[in-house]
């Protein structure tokens, strides 16, 4: 088995800002796994929040032994970006070797399109209202917040997109006090979900706190082992393949979360269609699908995912799986 990893850069359509900073491009790692004339592909997005860099993740991948399979990989690498790219590449390789689609190998029904959120970058209220009005035709908008003056931004987005469903991602930027103050206004403005309002290390403050709007764990939820720490704090679990370490663990996490009474959101880092493709399997029937990474890019893979009024569609064979 021949494994190769390369760094790729995709320009963004516009500057993308969250509470932690801004970017103008998506830096990803592309992994290929070749065996017996077949090549499988995967992509990951190393994330500084989890102490990952392009270089550190590349070293993790290049340190893998010459021979291993997808099940062995789960023990060879921890949950994270490195395992994600290799795991998804192995899924793609298995599909090509077997002549089957990924959902058939996973024992899942054939997937269909899912309405996806579209993310509005953090900006001044007036600019966010313009962004919202420009995208008011979209049924689901996600707002990046996480600052002390978010109320004005919420009002501006709702004014710009009066009919869209809105979800909010605070990216760990609020305190318990700020969240408690904002909660009634979130209800008033019709916000359907709040993603990670408090820092992961401080989220015990959510225990016993009234949650009039469902609260979703993102930075607090990684893989199946993290579920035990979410009880009483969260209503929804955000599954991202770069956190779970690939599709294999993501499918297990979805099943475990649903069995424990959580609802599921399927999210992404800012990457190309290759990164989103495996996640479309996990997103089937999710409370929220947030796989808009390719929509934020100025350029994408040669065979991109299809996005239309029905949502994000499962990948074509030429892309993945």
C-alpha cells in the first residue's frame, strides 16, 4: 500500500472571520492511498484549536507503518485530522476495490440531499445585515458570533433575512452570564440552535441552566468517549470528521449519540468537496447539516459536490466513495 500526503490551498470567495481570527484561504492536506491499481482519496483540515498544523498532521500520517487496514488505523492514530484523511481515503479505496458505493459498504440506505446551513462570517452589524440579505433566499443561515456586542449582530441578521431559519455559533466566545442574558433574545429572534456558547473547559456552567434554545456541543464533543461528559449540558452533538478522526468513528458517534437521546448536527471545517463528501453519509436525517465549506471557496475540486435548492447531494463516484 502506497500512502501519499500533500498540502493544498483553496482560495476563499471572501474573507472568513470567526471570534478566533480571519482567513482568506483554506489550507488542507490531501491523502491518497494506492493499492493494486486503485487509489483512494481523503482530505483533512488541521485545526490550531486542537494544536494541529499542516506539518504536525503530515508527520503523523507519514509515521504510519507500511501495512495496516482501516480497523487497525483506529488504534494507530488518535481522533483528529490525521486519522480523518487516512480513514476516508481507505473508505474510498475499499469502494473502488469492491466496485460499490460507500453507503453500501457501510450498510446504509442510499443517501439523498440534505439542506445545509450557509455561514455568515463575523463582521460589523451593518455588514452582516448585507450578508444576510444577499443570502436571504437560503432556508438555513448560520451566524458566527462570540463577542460582547453580539445582540446588534443578531438583530441585523434577522432584519436582513426575516424568513430564514437561523442557528448561532459562538465558538466558545461567551460566558455563562452573557449566554443567560442573550437566551431570551435568541428565542425572540427565532434562533433554532446555539452551538458551543461557552469554552469547552467551562461548560459545567451549563448544568442546570435553562436552555430555551437547544444547545449544541462542538468543541466539547469529539468522539464516542466524549459523550459521557456532555450529559445535562447539551441537547445536540456536532459531529465533524476532523474531530472524530474519520467516517468510521463518525458513524459510531452518530449511533451512540442518538441512542443516548441527543440530536445530531453534522458540521465541517472550511475545506473542499472532498472533505465534505464522506460527511454527507453521516448527515442523513440530522437535525442540522452544516456542510457549506465548498460554498465558501472561490475554487474547488475537479468534481465538486452538487449544491442546489434541495441541499448538498451525495458525492459522485469521481469525487469519493
